[in-house]
């Protein structure tokens, strides 16, 4: 992403030539796509003024170029938010380039793909989408924070998906790969991880619910592979056994990129790692952290780290209250802490292993590309499963979206006066 479509498409073509392929069926970009159409769109992007750049997306938007491969992407924290907010439910940003919206599920041939845009900030999770143009210094950031309304839709899905995409890493996934190497290279990751603050709770909830065979992410600017197991094998998480293969088997030399400028203050920069291999230490002494996001100074405590948010501590319980029992018995049932009902995982979602892969950003000597062949495990008996593959809406997702239509966070409906004029 980061507005470098030309370089990405050229890298895909080169990788396909090495493999002897004619091309790829689908290109997935995990956020920070930067669909900037013109200079005005830069005002809706959370990037310091002097480092704003239009990039090359406008060439595809204007029709000067056409994407050589069907491209699918989710939103990150450095986007032309005014443009993407026009496509809250998803849509075409240019010919052959599709944005998945704040959250959605699509079908591409036999594959069923789920996407979640944005990054996690607990203090905004339960807030509505209140941002309106022109964006202020605060709303240009809060607009890309994940909201409960969008996550709730994905948590209602009851059938299997094949691919999950998020910009932020699912929280805790760092422990399912070669975390020893990760923390040795970037020690501040370890503190956040041990405090339960690294990654997105929303992405974790969705991944644990949908359990796709593959989950792709970005945001932390490193290539990192992990395996998440569910059920009986979920306890064996600490050994680095990722099965995602990389394009190169040769250990690259240490490289310093003197041209890189890091515009992602709340992301942090991250190491480049090969699946199942030690990190290649790539360090840029001149790298500048340009966006020390004000969000990071606020305590991320509004949402419990447990999957079900904890009830207010003021709710009375027999164990902690000093109120006499006969008085407590006279109180309504709503005053007492309710025991959560055990959740039953949908029987149609029976996959037990998710292969997680995060990629770096598109820069020289960075590992930003992975070419994979994916076999579907979802129900592929759909009209779009025959060649040539087409991008289609998902029936279950359309039903969920319709059920939430009265909660549309974008369209403001003005009600007419109840009394008619005479």
C-alpha cells in the first residue's frame, strides 16, 4: 500500500515470471492503500502535512492506467478517509480495484473472504461514527478506529470463510509464532504484548469466531508468520511452526534503507522476518517517527481484555457486598451480576487451524509480497465458482447488513414534523 501501486503490480509480475505463472487471480492489500484521487483528498489522510504525497492511485482512478489484477483491500490508519467513507459498505474505487468497506464478506469464485478495516482504540470502540467533513485534528484519526457496530456484524456470521483480512494484527497472535525473535529485535513489542496491548481485540474476536484457514494483516511493518490452533490443540502455541512459505529460501544480507521515512507513529516500525526463520535485522538509524499519535497517550482501558466486556464493578454481588442478605433479596434482579451464558460456536465453522501472515510495507529490501495458492474449505457451490472467477456479494452478509440497516451510521435521516401544516 502507501500509494505505491505501480511498484506493487511490477513486483507481482516479476514474482509470477519467476514462478512461471501467467499472473494471479487476486491481489490482497492489507490496508494503508491511500486511494488519493487529488490534492483535496490529502486533507482527509492522517499524515503530517509536509510528508503528504498523492502517490500513483490517481492514475488508476482517472483511467490512465488499469489494474492488471483484481485488487481487494481493507482500510488502515493512513487512508484518504473522506474517499473511503463514501464507500462505507464497500465498492469500486477504480476499475478492477475494490474496497471492502468498514467490514464485509465477499465471494471471489470459490473463496469466501472477510475483511475488517481500521485499527483498535478501545476508547472509541463503542462510539458512533460521528466524524464529518471537514475533519478536525481528532476526527481525522478517530475515523479509522474500529467500531463495535461493524464488528458485531462479523460476529453474527455462522458459516465458514476461507480468508480473513485486517490491517491491525489480532491481539495475541504474536505469541503463536517465533515471538522470541520478534521481542529480541523490537523490545517495545514485548512490553505491549505482555500487557495485552499489542494488536486489535476486535480482529481477535472476529478471527476466533470465523476461524479462516488464512488471515492476512499489515500495520506493524514486518513480515511475520504464526499458526493459531483451536480446540484440543490450542495449548501448543509457543513453538514457531508457521506453514506459510516465502518466495525466497536464501537468507538475505543485512540492509540499511537510508531513504525510508516512517509516517506511522502509533504503528511503530517492525522487523522483517521469514516464516519459521530468525529475523533479518534491518535497521535504519535515520528513520524518523513522524506521527506520534495522540491516541497512544490515552489509556486503552475502556474495553476489557476478555472476550466479553466485564460488567460495571458497581453491580452488587453476594460475595462482595456488605448489604444484609434480606435487603439484597428485595432488590430487582438487574442489580445483581449475571453469570454469562456459555457461547456455542457455530457448527458450520469447523476449521481448527488459522495460518496468520503479516507483511511489510512496499519499500526496497522489505518483504511486502507473498504469493500463495489457496484451496477453499467453505461451501463453494455458488454460481461464481466457475471460471472465470468473479467478485460477488455474499448472501449471508447481505442478510446481516439488511438486519442492521436501521443503524446506518452514515446516512442521517431527518424526521418530518408530526403535525401537518394547514
